[in-house]
C-alpha cells in the first residue's frame, strides 16, 4: 500500500457551504483511481496522478450544474489538505483525515 492510499473523511469549504465527503485513493505507481462520495453523490477521479505525497486529479460534476473540478492535494501522515477549482466559482479548500 502506498503512502497516499486510503479513505479520508473530508470537509470541503465551498460557496454552497461545507460539503462532507469521503475521498478514496487507490494508487498504482504514479497514477491513482478513486472517488469522492458526498452529499452530491459520488464523483469518480479522472486522470489521477501521484508525485510523492502530492495528488492531482479531475472530477466531472453534473449537479447542481455540469463542471470539471480540477483538484490537488498533499498527504502528510494521515492528514490530507488540498484545493478544488470550481470553474466560475473559484477555489474550495478541503481537508481530511485518513480512516484508521
């Protein structure tokens, strides 16, 4: 298991208020797959890349409107912090803790 793998309980600070979700990371070399499952449903990771403890990926959101979220995060121990670019809505920060 890579240092970045796991399920993280996250909170994203979005223009629509705090969004709780579970971010799952399953890495394979310098790529990763996963999902961000929350109140808006489950979004699949697209084009996930791993560079040490840094993750970059995209997600295609359909609700409440279609947009591509461009995301990056750093994993430090069991903590994850990052940002999601929300198109016209700017950026949302998020943070979370890996489940034991």
